């Protein structure tokens, strides 16, 4: 089984904010795969279990708020006995220009509190990830910026990326990880 994690914050207030790019990505993925999220209180998330092209996918949106995302990821990993190498996390990155995508095998959190929580919970930095650039505004406080809604042009760019969610996950499942990175970085 593969675990695909979209990071964000629960609730209507955060729905279309920059910090919820991970939620938006997995929402599109689950829709495109014909699945549906359901509340999973034991795993502190909304989850969708989908069989896709011979693969079992557990797709989650932690409901713990961003800074405690690791709690949900660890619970799902342990419950379904998923290897760390079979986890892929999707989240926003202020250090990347808006609309840029970077895929990595691991590394530090880069200051992203949701990713830091996952690294701490799993006790490793070797966690595969898709980072989606949201850019930054130097004159704005980082917290205020990530919790703001997208501009019209940012939303259009993001929609182009998110429209490729299924395509990207297919590449993750069927290509080597090096080819997956090369195709989208």
C-alpha cells in the first residue's frame, strides 16, 4: 500500500488558502480516481482508500492542523503497516516561486511546520515529497501570507498543476523515482 498525504488545515476558513495546496492536490486526485474522503477519527484524518491500476492507495488529509500533521501520518503508517519508502507528502513551499514543482526523496523541512512534524513523528528526513511553490511576499508576515487566499493568476497557475495530480501519481507509481523527479522538477 502507498500512503499519499496532502497537507493543509481543516475547516472552511482555510479551504482556498496557500497553505492548503496539499489538500487541493489530493482532493483532485481522489476525485479523478473516483474515490471519496471519509472522516477517520482513529487516524486523525479524512481518508480515501482506492485501488488504482493494481496499487492500493491510502490518501489522507490530516485533520490535526498543519503543525501536528505527523500525528496523523504516523497513525496511518502504523495502522496499515506502510513502509516509510511508500509515503509521499504533498505540500506548499514558500521558497519556490509560485507554480514551480520540486520532487525530492528527502531532506530537511525547510521551515515547513507540517513537514517538520512528519519528520519528527517518523524519525527520519528520508520522506518522499512533492513541494508546490507558492512564492512569498517579503513585506508580509509568513504566517499571514500562507493563510491568505490565492490571487487570480496564482489560482490559475495552481489549477494547471493540480489538474496533473493523477498523472503525477501515476508517474510516482509506475516510473523510477529518478524518472518521476526528472519529469516534473
